[in-house]
C-alpha cells in the first residue's frame, strides 16, 4: 500500500522535476505560469498533466499543436517513481528517508540538466551544499562530511586544472566541482572517494561507448550523471565501502 503511495508521489514529483529541468536553465519561474507546451505555448489542461498516464493517452503529442513531447517527460516520471519506491524500501519510513529523497532528487535534476544543456546550475548546487552542511552539523559528524566536500571538490578541481595540460582539452568543468562538493557533503569522505572511483569507471565504459557509437570522439561528455550514479551506488553499498576503510 505505502509502496504504491511512494511510487505515485514519485511520479508526481517527477512531473515537477521535468518542469524544473526545462525552466531552470531558461530562467523561467518554477512556480508561475502553470505548465505549457514548449512548442505552441498553449497552457496544459489538468487532465493532460497526469504523470505517466497523460503522456501515454496523448501518444506523446501535444493536444493542441500535435508536436512530439520529449520522451524524457515520461522517463523522468517513471524513474522518479522508482527512485522514491526504492528509497522507501531501502530506508523505511523515517526522517533519514526524507533527506535521501531530497538529495537523490536533486542529483537527478542536475544530471538531466547537464545531459540536455551541458550546464550545471550554481543556483541548484549551492543551496544543496548549504542544506548538506546544515545537516552535517545537526545530525551527522561534521568533520567527516566537511572533509568529504573538500576532498570531492578538491580532486575534481585538480582534474579540471590538470586535464587541459595533459590532454589538450577540458575533460570536466567547474560545474563538476560543485556536484562533487554536493555529493561529498552528503556522503562524507569515504563515500566520495568510492563515488569518484565508480564514476570514472562508468564514465570510461558508458561515456566512451556512447562517443564511439555516435562517432563523436573528442566531443564533450556530461560528467554529472556518472558522479550521481557513482554516489548512488556508493550510498547503497555504504556498509561495504565503510568496511573497506576499516581494514
Ligand atoms: Zn503544443
């Protein structure tokens, strides 16, 4: 029963995240106006705005101008539903759950914006880092989490500075530094190290594969999704990571 509630609230939040992903990089308010079609500007009726279901009923097209609505909309709604369901199942119903719902939702939004625009928005990452810093002092060990932020941000910062000299082009950007700081402050220094390791492996395998298959070797790859995935995997297996550091 609660599983259904979490999946459905996830899909509803996913619908809101879609709006954020479209509007935040374009500097449009995320509160007003209500949802509109990016193609014809027509306001979306409430019955066409039901997460997952509306997209299927409309066969992925706008009711007014019949333009395709990006498949990203339904993918994010389903993905957020599954994320909420998984986190509920993993954490149980407690205050920690709400922290991780917030954190992984934020990573999801930042990742998709990076994929679509190649931008990481400071107006999203910095408030997240501040929330993480407050939580560190309120309920976690501040030293573990502040050092996680500095370590994550520091390592990526060095890579940003060094990689143009080694490879003659920029591999990562300043935005990746902010995201590494965000993950570091929430997960602490041990998990940020495994995050960086996992993300670089995923980046090489998946990112490299995509570049080869799409024949765009040498072009920019968004790194945030790999950091986010690395952070998620590290968090899920945090006991194993902690045990490794205890050796
Ligand atoms: Zn339209």
